[in-house]
């Protein structure tokens, strides 16, 4: 277990990885702030109708989580691999909202056609990969083998 912990915290990353991590952290923090301010209604449109919690509560909570994750990506470089896995899991967790927006034909964020909403779905797995690549999480898995 200590060997795995050492790999997770000491996996070396390059300058492009670090820049990618900082950009992703900044984007997450910005999106989180947008959840709480100017884009609150737009984000509510992405909350699936089957979620048993009021859409505004989901938007506020996810905004706070995004701010925290963005801050962690920026401010916790020694824990970047663990944070990378958490960020990737977050992107997977919010994916049903993107699917719901397509299925319910809900326009938000300028996505006013099913084609535009479907194209957006392609980018969610790329966000997962970005989180894992930029934090060295993918490299840590390879190193542990």
C-alpha cells in the first residue's frame, strides 16, 4: 500500500502536463463560479428531471464542488494524482446531465439543436482524459504495473 501511495504522489509530470492541470483547474473554478452567478439557469437546464433534488440545489452544490476541484488542481500539486482521479470521477458523474439535455431537447449554453448537444457528449470523455493526463494519473497507473 505504501508503494502505491508513493507512486501516486511522486509520479513525475512535464511542463505541458502542469500547464494542462492549471488550465483545467482554472476552467473548473470559472465554471463553478458561473454555476453560482451568471449561468445558474443555464446549468439548471442540464439537471435531469428524474433527479429527486431541486435543480437549483444541484446547480449550487455542483458549483461549489467545481470550485473546490479547480482550486485543488491548482493549489495541491503534491496530491495531483488523487485529485485527478476525483476530477475524472466528477466528469463521469455529471455526464447524465449532458445526456438528459440531449434526450429532453433542452436548449442551454447555445446548444439549440440535437446535433450540437450530441457533439457536446463527445467532449465529456475528453475532459476525463484531460484530468487523468494532466495530473499524471494515467502515468501512475502505468508505473504501478
